[in-house]
């Protein structure tokens, strides 16, 4: 070099390193990259050739120019390859999101449009069933009404699942969880099972009461579908470390261990005990999972095949001024809803929650 002869080609190495760092901040297009590379090669080669002519550098130092250019091109190839992969990933992600949004809107629109004709057809089927004098016609009408009810439940559940991504899916407010559970269980006591209301501790949560009731209905319906008339279904509410826990336990058929990981997948069915008449469409538990997740809660399931299943929904307690998580100013106690003893809800009058 002219001023620092002992440096040899070190300054040119700095030029190549600076070029590489500059390229690393943003991947250029091919044409500008080749033009800059040609300019740097020509400049460094000219300076080294000038030093060779002056005798300050040996001739073999010129071989470093194509060597550094080859290393830079290798880095460019890897960078462009990564950029292409990233762009392809973004493209696929955007396409998948668009397809998912179209699928969600289709399910939502289709479910909404199906509800009106199903309701009309169901009304006519029930009318025929009530007025028919021929037992065969009445029986056929009953079958049609049952299938239409199944379709209506399916449409309603598809509509709920399609709306889980909607920002307005929930309308949260302080809710007395014990009262919601009490009223939900009360609606089911007409079904012949051994109903037991366990501990019913007062707890307030920030939730949408309608969506919460839908989730509890789905859990209890799942228990009913997998139990017989002499099986027990126990529903309880208790507080645990700042969280409200709703448990639904039954002594029914249970769920095989291999199916536990997928029971919250849409249209998933577990055997045994899943038939056309008792298995449903495989949307009940996915709805429970979606609603619980939307509330910031968790759901846990334990099951022993042939011995029964236990579901637990856990949600954060909304602490009130009294410090126990209950809704201040509301009397949550009703007949049969005391907080400590276990109560059987079955009996001669299923509508009475007697001790």
C-alpha cells in the first residue's frame, strides 16, 4: 500500500466485509447486486495491480479478488434463498388465512340460512305428528321431527363455532357462576339420571352468561349421552387458588385413553357409546373448548373407560369488595343451592332440588 506498506491487502478485506454487512441489512435485487459486485471487484483489482506494478505487492495477491467475490456470491445465494423461502411462507400463510376466513364465513352464512327452513319444516312435522290419526304417519312424523331437531342443533353449533373468532363473540359481565350452574342443571333434571349437585360455592366471574350456559349445556348433554338411567351425573362449583372450578362428573361409559387428546377437535367422536342416536355430531365438546378459551379459562378431562368421565372448567374469579369472589348485593342462595352439602336432584319430582 502507498501509505501503509505492511498492511498489504487488509484495507481491501475491510471493503469486502463492509459490503457483506451492508448487503446483510437488506437483500438487494439481482441486477444492483451484480453491478455493485463488479464495481468493487474492478476497484480493488485496480488498486492491487497498481501496487503490483510499483513492486509493493506480489502478483498472487490479485487472486484474492475473485476469491472474495466468490465468498460474497455464496453469501448472496444463501440470503436470496432464505428470502425466497420467507416470501413463500408468507404467501402460504396469507393464502391459508384467506381460506380459513372464507370457510368461517361460509359456515356462518350457511348455518344462518339453514335455520329458517329447518324451523319451518320442523313446525310442519310436529303439526302432522300431533294431528295424525294413523300411528304409522305419526311415527314417521316423529322421526322427521327428531332428525330436523338434530339438524337445527348442528346448525346452531356450527354458527357458534364460526363466531368464536368474532371480536364481539362474548358480552362479558360479572356473573354469579353458582346460579348459572344451578339453572343449567335444573333444566336437565327431567332427564332420567341420578342427578347430584355437589359443592356450590359462591363465585363471580367475568363472563358471557349465555355462552357460559351453552358450554355447560354441552358438557351435561355429553354426560347424558354416555350414561344410563341408573348412572350418576354430578355437577359442582368450588374455588381453588383464586379460580372458580365447575366440574361435571358421570359414571357412564368413559372415554378411551387414545381418544382423550382429540375429543375437543371438531367432528371428533370417541368409542364406545357413540352411535347415531347418542353420539351427536362431534361439535359439543369443541364448542365447550372454544367458549372456555374465549373466557381465558382452561378445561381438563379425566376418564376411565367403563367407569366414567370428569370435566373441569377453570376460570379466574372476579374478586368483589367482600373478598370471596361473589357478586356483591345479590343473594345467590336458593332452595337446594346451599354451599356445602351434596344434594341428589332426582326423585319423584325432578323439578325440585330437594336435600
